[in-house]
């Protein structure tokens, strides 16, 4: 298993899964962590007995969980991961830890949004997002949202999904899901209800996000991704189409396009196409503002020692 404090390119292998209190699914996760296939597991609905999490071997890793109530969220990490439990952000349905690599810190969170709750997200998640924002900390949340929205690959949109999306947009959070491969699969139903979200300090750190096709022993599939921690920061600009304000887009486009005109010659057709393309691009740029992030490009020679030296000399040209 990779030592996360070694002088080498660093990549934290993460898994996200709702275990549905299943003994077999729990055993499989424990085996995967022991074999080094994952470093950190963001778990919802773990196997519990007498109010505590069962089946996650302490021989191979650490379990982070709230002790207040019977837990519905926890995090399981390899012993080679240096992590600290954030006690102020550990509850029945939400657990957060701080992972330290060199002098850098990353916040990992497992969140369960129960279907019976009136409106997502819970107050505790809102407070965690604000705390990370105030401290400029990268945040990655593995969440069983129990909510539908086409923005993260669901077949339809329900009110819970709409409420959750509005929170994500207003908080500047990114949805890391890719594609429409279902995360929840039963004999009669397939749906995307599990999502991975991040703030602007961490979305560029997450790579190779995918839904595994391997057997999980749960009705939920394993979601896998890498958290890149041994990388060089470079600022870049981008637009996230999922954050487009479509009402603004339609309004600007309708004003710029004007009434339809039937072209009769090739030059008129080319001019119409040019004007329409210009109007579409202008409407998109106005309704989907540019965002700046510090992206990270992997280089084989980067390591924590160089990161420490760079922080001591912030004006150096990396």
C-alpha cells in the first residue's frame, strides 16, 4: 500500500458507498482497504450493532464516526492516512475528517440525506461548507442524496433534487458525477441518487471519477475517484455549464436573435449562421460566468519536500 507521507507523487484512492447495513458489503470494503485498493471510504448506512459500527476491521484502518446516536454515516481510512476527526462536524448523518499530507490539508466528508427529511441539505452540511470556505480548505463530500436531478445523471427531477441543486449553486459547489451510469441498482429500479460534490478548492484535485461495475454486495454501487495531493498548482479559468442560469440565457438569446429571416442566397445563409452562432455564444458567456480555480498538473518529480520549499518562497516560479 502506498505510504501517503512518502517522497513520491501522491494520490489518495477514495471509495464512496452506501452499505445498507449489509454484513457482506461491509466485509468487502474491509478487504479492499486491507489489500490497498482504497485509502479512504466515505460510507453511508454502515452495518451497526448495539449503536456502533461493526465489521470494519481496526487492524487495517481507522473508523471515524459520531458517538451521539446510531450512526448513518462514517469514514474508514487506511492506517497510512494521517487524519483527524473534526468533532464539531460529526453527527448521526454527517462525518468529516481532516487529511494531512505534508503541510497541506484536505477535508473529506460522508453525508447521508434521509428521504424522510423535509428539505436537503441538512444544516450541519451547510455549516461545514461555510467553515471550509472561511478557512480556504479543499472539501470533498460523498453523499447519498436520496434526490433526483438530471444535473447529476438522474432520469428525472424531483423537489428534493431541485432544492439540493439550488444549495449547491448558491454555495459555489461543484458536482463531480460524470455520465448517467446508475449508482443505485435493484431488480426493478436503476437510478443516480449518490453524488460526489466539492468546493472550488478541490474540484480540480479529483480525478478518474467513475461508478464501478464490480459487485458491491449492496444495492448501491461503489463510486471510485482519486484525490491528487502531490501536484503543482496552476490557476486557470473555466465555465461550468451546470451552473448556467438558463432563464438569463433564453432572455439574452431571444433579444439577440430577433425575428426569423428567410435567407435566399449562400452569402445570406452564411451570414445568418454566423450571427446565430455569435448570439448563442454571447448568451452562454453572459449566463455562465467565468470561474477561476487552481488546477493541478501531475509531474513525476513533485513531492511534499518541494511543496514545503515552495510555500517558504511563494514568489518562486514553479
